[in-house]
C-alpha cells in the first residue's frame, strides 16, 4: 500500500456510539440488552470489548454491523448514521460463514466479484492475500476440507479482501485450540498492520484483548453499558515480553477483576430481572 493510500485509509473507519440503547423481543419477552452505551474507535485503531457472558457484546457488534437497529442513540461510521449492513464493514463470526459450495479462492473473491472488480485485479488481490496468509496451496479446496483454524483464516481474509473501513470480529478464535489461536492472532495482526483497517473485536479472553488491542472496553452485566475503558500502554513490538511484565500482569488482572465483578453481579440477578438471553 502506498503512503498516499495509507494516509487515506487512516482517515476513514471512525466508529462512534452515543448513548445507544437496544431492546430485543416483544411484550413479555422484551429484553433491555444495552443501556446508554457510548464508545469510539479511531481510524486505524484496534479496540476490544470484554465482559461477562450475556452482557450484550455480540449485540453491540451487530448494531455496528447494521444487523440490529438501536432503539435509541446514535451509531455512526465516519460521521454517517449506520442504517443496515454495508460493504464498508467486514464481519467475522466465531463460526465461519463460508459458502460450502465455493472454493477458498472463490469465497475470498466473492465480495470483489459482487462489486464488479475486474477479473485481473480480483485475481491479483486474492492471490496476494492467500499467499500472505499461507492459503495459496488450498485455493481450490472447499471449506469442509479445511481445519477450523484454516476456515477462520479464510473468513478473515475474505473480509479483508474488500478493504472495509472497519472489521468487526465476534469471538473469531473462541473455538480454536491454544496453538491455533496464537497463530491466528499473529495473522490478524499482520493483516491489520498492513491494511490499518479499524477493528472492533469481541472476546472473552482478557489476555488476548491485552495482546491485540490499543484500547479495551469492559462491559457491565446486562443491561450492558460501558463499565471501564483502559489503554494498553505497550508498543506492539513489546507485546510478547510486556504480557508477562509486572505492568502487563497488573493490567490483565485489573481487567479480569472488573469482568469477574460483573459476572458475580449477573449471577446474583438484578431486581426485576429481564427474561431472555443476550450475548
């Protein structure tokens, strides 16, 4: 990517939620999922969201994706209201959403073809990404022929191929073993550092959030709101060593304590608890 293209890219991808409220369901089953959520993601920033199970992390991500409408408040991308899904937001879920009838190559190329990108440019972009992520030799394989980690790798590459302004990831490595998870974290960081797409990343793994992120938001128990915000004070080149440093251990412990406190509150149950389940 040229210096000019990178400069343009870094000016885009600003996500902002202002006093967002989300209610799901109807009548007796109505659930207050999010209450007065405000957060921001600067262009090119990597931001993670952590919190207890059921606090609304996935709901928040789906609001930014445009899959769920906010009941109140504002949700914007580069100052423009988000109204429904759009190609400027790439989404990767915990369980891959690859088309089983398409090869790895064709899954990655799908969005580019839909946008009408010329075949030569499509092939160039897909080939370069598959090579960079170690998938070139699997280009003609189908999803069922791949391991779980490789399917998630294809899903991330497919999302990145469209050069979205923001990448939304919902527990993308949650079902992977520890070794595969570490490899996928490195691949994600490599792609992020190359394209500098803004990232909003949902995870239950506090150590993962500290390792990957520039900032971390902690959500409260349902109805979810922002309980705390922490900046990760380490340069990326120092992350491996910093994770086991005294400051790194303290930050992870503080975040874990905050989440644990909210988990206990959720288990105790609020007065007049809402019915239903929110993720």
